[in-house]
C-alpha cells in the first residue's frame, strides 16, 4: 500500500505491482464503489507484473482506503488533479510510458483527463464500459437532487454500491456532457472495451464516442460479456497486448 497527497491535501492510496524491469506502466482507475478494491485487483496486478508490466491501482477519493467524504465530489476536476498526482508518483518509481486504464466511472475520468491535460499526455488509454450515461436513467427524484445540489450537496442519493451524494451526481452528469462535447480534443490512442451484455452503461453512447474518435480509437466488442470485463482472461490479454504496443525499448526501472 502506497500513499500520496492530492493537490488539495486529500490522502490517496494506491497499490503497486512492479517487475524488476518494466517497459510500460499500466495505471488503473476503478468503477464507482466496486467491492473490495485491494482484493479485487491483487490477482490482476500480480498477473501483469508476472508478464513484465508494472501495474498500479488507485483508490479514488471518497472510496476504498483513500480520504475524502464517502461518495461525494465537490468538483469533478479534483479527480483530474488526483490522476495527475498519481501519474507523477508512478513516474518517480518507473520512468516508462504510461497507459491509463479506466473502468466504468474510472473510464469517464480517464476520458476527461485526455481532453483537458494536453501538456503531459500518457502514451495511450483503455476505457472499459465507460460511464458516459446509464443504461436506465436514474429516478426523477435523483435527477431533481442533482439539480438542487447547490442547496444540499451532501444529500444522500442511493445506498450501498449506488451511494452518491447530490453534489457527486451533479458533477457526474456535468462530466458526462463535457466528455461527449469535447471528445475531439482527445489525441492519444484509446482502446474501448465494451460488453454486449452490459446492463450498467448506455452502450450506444460508448460506441458512438468510439466512432467519433475515428482512427484514434479501437473498439473491442465482447457480445457475451457483462460490465465487469476484467474478470475475463481474454479481456486482460487484450489489455496487455495493447499496453505492450506502447512500451519503451529502454526500460528505466526506478528514479533515484
């Protein structure tokens, strides 16, 4: 377990799986409130490490072991600053090309980061089931809570894995609109991973975005798979193959 501080001082926790030498670093951002974050990624991290890839898994703010109010976002841009700090910490450990991987909500963060951080672009990105819109629209009362978030930003909306404050819901909806509006700003190669049996996200929105990016995007379609793609070996193999295409020829293990 490793700790860094976000730009606003919020403590962020990440796990690292590093081979003796690596040609590429793969940085993962998880979905909204997945169960057992560290346990969930341990097997995948070990597998990537054994394949010669450095793998890093960030607990996003307000979730897992990281700091911040549970299930709340004051500004979506805080997540972009968190990702920047995460990338910087990884670069200090392994100065090699970075491939960002975002699943669900994490995919939304990665896409917005690619649109707004042109100064230090990663080598490439993978987005798995990006949460550009929900397959089933949220109930009317949740949409109303988001519109009134300025009055009561910490109002709970949902329970368990669906827990989200009104402020976080408003920021999520803003980010979903912004990513679709600004997608032409994305210049790095992006691999889209979509499961045809996904019942969480709006697959049409994700496919349309991949098509809008044209030659910059590759779409891997798995007709029989659901939202949780990383539990399937062929998907993991596809990610490793994609990451290796962006590796450096001269690995630089760790900075002094």
